[in-house]
C-alpha cells in the first residue's frame, strides 16, 4: 500500500512537471537506470561513499533523482540528479592547479549535499561556497558542514547557499569553479555567460574544474576561456586575460 501511494505521488508529480509524453519517456528510461545501479563498479562506488560518511559523521552518499526533489523554481527541469564527488578523484583534480590557494575562492555550482565543499576544505582556499537549488539538499549540506571534523582541514570558511545557479552573483575575486555535471545546456550556458560578464566587469584569474564534462563544447566555444588540461573524466579551463 505504501509503495502504491509513493508510486502514485511520483507519477502525479511527473505528469505535472513533464506532461504525458515526458512522463512516458521517463518510464521507459527508468528501468535501464535502475539496472545500471547494480553494476559491480557502481556497488563498489556506493560502498566507498558510505565509508566516507561513516568516517566523518556526515550524510553525503547516495544518488538522488531530480524527480524526487520538491523544487519551486522554473529551472528545476534543467537540473541533473545528485551524485556525490569521489574523494580521490577530487583531490587529484584540485591538485592539478598550480595556484596560491589562499588567494582563491572555491565555488561548487550545483553542490548538492556538499561533499565537494568538505573535500575542498582540505585545501587552503580563501573561502568555500556551494550553490544548490534544492532546499532539501541545501539543508543537508548545512548539517554536514557543521558536523564535519577532519584533522586535514585547512579552510574553515565554508557556506552553502540555496539558490538557482543562474541567479547567483559571481563574486569579484579570483575563483576556482567546480562543476560535477550539474546542469543541462540551458542552465550551463547561462552560468558561463554570467561568469564572462563578471570577468568583463572585473578582470581577474579564474579556473574551472569540470568533472564528467558532457557539455564541454560550451566551454570550448567560450572565447574568454582556454583549456589547460583534459583527461578521462575531467577538463580544466582558465580565462584569457585582456
């Protein structure tokens, strides 16, 4: 009975948001997504996620579908569900930067439960910000920030903001942006445009770390950016100064 009520609620929500054909398409794709979650590599990944949470007393593990989140924003449909950043991959990616970390702000756009924020705190960034559209995930991130205790922490100024990424005002300071495949093209294109406008107003150095760069072509076409490095699963960009 409970499963039936839950299924009815999800279908009603999907029909309201996606319409009939969008819901039908989702129903066709969903079984393949569920099957993929039982691949050995995915099972090992989930175990590693849970180990991180046990070690630090936080809640960052798990994959959460966008359709299960109650988001009161017109851009919700262009988001992508939550998946936590792998700690080892994150450390490798950030370590590629040859910068004075204390001069840079770290910003994760589409920060979810805040795992990347916690991982970034192991580097001496000036400050760390997460921007998340889901109030539910944002509230979890805030709890994680308060609970996280790690002897390797080098930055203690960590904050999660509940906001549509397209409406986030880019700070006028050197910044490392982090994206873990958080948006579909309409949102990503707008965010890139906002970054460009900010740099035009206040020229400075920025870096973009793009994990799972499915929309890397948008960054490649941006005239104000140049690719520093690309490897399997990520790309790093910086800006061309005038």
